[in-house]
C-alpha cells in the first residue's frame, strides 16, 4: 500500500482539504470547463476495503464526481442515503444509468464506476457495499463559506 492511500474499515472519511480542480481525461469525455467545476472523490476498492485516494472538502451545490476503481477479484456495491432522491448519472465500461430513485450501483472486478450528482443537503452520510456488510464508510457534506 502506498502512502497516498488511507484505508478505512467501518471508519470515517474526513474530508478535510480544499478541493483542487483536476483536469484529467481519464473519466470520459468531459470538457475542461466542466472538469474545473466538479469536485472529485476517488476511492479504490481493494481486499474488501474502501481506500480514499485524495481527501477533499465536499461543498454543497457544486457538482460532485465519485470515482470507484475496483482492484478486487469480486463484485462490490456502493449504496448510500446521500444518493436518495437525487438526479444521478452513473457510468462505467460502456454502461450508463441516469435518473432519480437509483439507490446504488455495482462495480465489477477490475472495473471503474463514475457517479455524478449535485447535493444541497449537508450532513454525514454513510455508504456501504450491500454485498459485503463489513465494507462501510462515511462522507461529510459541508457548507464551506466562500471568501
């Protein structure tokens, strides 16, 4: 495990650093303008564990992207009350889901899933793998005042 990965098993993801826009073409066809306005949370799934790659403050009302990269040998789920009632866009390996009422997603072994949404509900939200109950974490959605 490298120093840039922080494991958490039934733990909290403390999103404590301010988001730095990443201009990367690795998540599909997004424009430079859209990429600069999105907040990204990158999570690797390895050995039945969620690993946070780059901590960032998650601000309300700003489009968010959660990137889940599976480095595991089995399928995993990602579900959270944070997603409830939101308009979601999930994509991976040529498959896309859009709309409200989506309760979660699955990511197959060695695949990447990208989930896009915007939330305006502050709070602490748990997420979990519905296939492996011990895989859990939390995300804090914060109101960060602008200067």
